[in-house]
C-alpha cells in the first residue's frame, strides 16, 4: 500500500510566499523555496509567480497542495504581498477572501485578520531567517476563492467574516487527520464562553441546527459536534460548562442511549438495537422487536412503534437513558438535556433535564409530539 502524501497548510503557503518575495528582492532564485515547519519538518514548496505591485510591494502566488487530505483549499491560489513599513513589528492584513475576526474567543483578537498564531509565527521565522528580524514589514494575505469557500466552513458561525482563515498549527498538512477535524470544532465552544453564555446546545447535524434556531436559542450557543459527541462534551466540561442540551435526530442520539459517543455509522451503528431494546422493555412483542432490528431506517422502526402505540413511551425512555449515559460519561460534571427529533422536525422525546434547561434560559422548547416550523428556523 502506498504511503499517503503530506501537503502544506495555507499558513505555510503564505510563509513560502514571503520567502520567495524576499529572494526575488535579492535577485536570488525563488521558484522553489525550502521552509522549516514549526515541528521541524522540511517543506519544499513551488512558487507560481512573484510580481511587483503598487506602493513598492512584492506579491508571490503559491498554489495550495493538500496531499491526500480532502482539504477544500487544495489547488487554490494563495497570494502574499509584503511591503516595507516604519513599524517595530510585523503587520498582518486580510486581503480579499481572508476573513476578519468579529467575535471573542478565537485565537486572535476581534478586529484582526483571521490569520492564526501558527502561520504568524511561521512568517515571523522567515523574516528572521532572511532579514535578521521580524519587523518593518506588512504582510497581506489574499485568497480570491476564500469568500466562496468560507460557506463550507464553520467561519460564519465562529464570527469570521469576509472569507476563510489562514490556519495551520505547524505548516504540515497530514492526510486524513481526524484529530485536526475534531479540534477545528472546539473554537465554537470558546466563542460561546467568550460571549458569556452559560449553556450550550450540541447538534450533531443540520436537522438539530435548523430546529434550534427557531427556539430563541442564541446562535453562539449552538455547537456542531459532527460524530464526536463524547469529545465535544469533554471539551465543554473542561471549559466549565455545566448545562448542555443535545438536540438531534433519533438515529444519532439513540446511540448515545446505548453508551456510544462516537456516532459514525461505520464505527457504531447501534441505533436500531437501542430502539429495539427499549421497545422490548416497553412491552413490544418479540415478533415486532425482530421487525425493528431488520428495519432499513429509524423512520421505519418508528412507524412500527406508532402502530403499536408505543412511540412516545419508547422515545421518552431513549431520551432519559441518553441523558443518564451522557452525565455518567462526564462523571456528573454537567447536566445533559436530550431532545430527539425526526427528519421532519417532530419532537419525539425529551428528558426532564431538557425541559429544565429550556425553562431556565427561556428557550422555547416545544412539548413532545409537536412539529416546529423548519421554514422559520
């Protein structure tokens, strides 16, 4: 089996562009630069072009290469423009397609370009290498495709406006990094904390998000978890959140009732087993339990429960059990409310903690069996 190819981050592209521009300024070869990543990895990054621009600037273009990582910026042009200044530090500027931070809680202050600390340090290292000091220049990074690509990221939720972020912890983009994806979700919690919120609403997917927006829940409180429910619960508790509402499709949250906190269907597809177990507990005849276990979807399983007039009882039991398992997972450090919904937005089941959290924060959580208007969410 062939080894997966590593790539380089947007931050490494910008740093390589700075080095190429400085080499161009010296009259030295610039078309292929060597860059030492923050973890010591040596990167060789090709430069597409370097040109002079207005106000005595130099602009380098680098084509992002993501290796075998499915990164949305792969093949995108990263432009880095440097200009001399009279300042005693490096000045970072957001060009077209690079966002600006508008909410507290991220790794750079409000009002600053969304150029993360890793890329800033990498660029500063290049200036020290090439000029002996990291000062006296402005660095403007532009990503023309950034405004479009930002719609596929969490930036609109995190309060980064105008484009994507220039990211990268070390400069090396390692393929298929699940750890990197998990960590990219955590800033949502930091933004909520910085905004002074006391409770969070975790939504594994878009169904829960659309519904939550119609319940008087602050946008900053809604946190996308993807399949990493347990990981995100732990990160919330680390940041002293003690009240968390899990809101999502029964197919995801039934797994939590079974004690499953990483819910990718290829890793843990226990939804039908969990529904069948609690249906049996509620008195469903064994022949119907077998039908649930052989159902294609959770919706099929729910139709069987409804025909036996057990849907509400089983869904409420699943919600209560999911809350118990989540609180046990956190060793009792937080209260966890559960709201199970269907594909159409019907409230299938809630636990008592969900209603208590909703009442405390004046969230308009409907009663079980109601169907919120998704068009208003």
